[in-house]
């Protein structure tokens, strides 16, 4: 294992263990499961649909993550800046990008754990009917990538400010914009002001909803995967620029 991989692994393990060193991680997972259950079985009309699929479960994920993922990501760098430990971290014999990737992976793995804890929903739908588990698996992959994109945006906003509340609000607004870009009422509104359908399609292409819908149909399109990975890479690169500016300052 080369030194960079070793550094990233060390930071990831440290950050991941820090989540479970306090009750915050357990509270988050419980809240996530309760909200996911509520939106699936109550608001989503799971039983009323009388269909053996998890559409009622996954359709809420972009909106559920809108509030929960920024709550996880807001502390990544804001806390370091507030406590003054960011200077100590940046003077350690590691590259800034290694710290950024390590922190991001730890938070992403934490979100993955919360997502894995929803397995009783999969068991339930298989008990009640014969769902297409390939579609369910594909949508889980899409949900994981969606959470990663939101988290990467939260990394940027967390690096921008010492205040976790401001970081939370900024990331929520940015993630909301990525949802609304492809929302049908928004695209119809854009159609009223432009006669260029390609422009509307270009705006919709930046929407996480546009790319998440493919996974919900059970299609793992490489273009959708590339979109989410591109968002993550771009946001982590932006975070590194911000962190480097702090080091230079």
C-alpha cells in the first residue's frame, strides 16, 4: 500500500470512528430509518399501491437526503476551522487532498451504513410479493451515488465557513437547485421563455432527478454514473482549492 492510500485509510478510520464516539451517529441513523419508513408506508402509500416494488421508498430519497446529508457534511471542515485544528491537520505530513478524500469517504461510508440498515424494507417487499430485485439493487446504487453527490457539495460549503448552520443552509440550497433544475414545472417554465429545446435539456441534464430516474427504472447507465462521479470529483477539487487558500492564508 503506497503512502497516499495509507494516509487516506488512516484518516477515514479516524473520522468514521469519531462518528460512533458520540450518540450523534446513532440518532442520525434512527431518524433516517424513521423518516424513510414514514415516507414509504404512510406518505408513499406503500400498501395502497398493491405493487411489489420499492418505488414508494426510493422516490423520497432525493428530498430526504436534502436535509439529512448536509447535516452529516456540515461539520467536516467547519468544526476543524472553529476548533482551530485545521491548522494542525494541514501541518501534518499529509497532502490536503488526502485529508479531503479521507474525510469524504468516512462520511460516505457512514451514509452507506445508514442505507444498508433499510434492508428490512427489502425483506418486506420480497415477503409480500415477487419484486424485481435487480431494479431494487440498481436503485440502491443510484441512491448511494446521490448521497455522495450531496455530501461532496456539503464538503464545499463546510470548507467555506466556520459556522455549521451556515454550511447546512448553503448546501441545502445548492442541493435543492440540483433537484429543481430537472423538475417538470421548472422545465415547462423555461419552455415559456425560450424556443430552444436544447437549452432546456441542458438545464435538466444538471438535475440529480434526471439521472436518478434511470436507476429507479433498474438501468445503470454509465452516463448517469459519470454525472454523479463528476459532481463528486468537481466538489472535492473545489474543496481542495478552498483548503489550500486557508493554508496559504
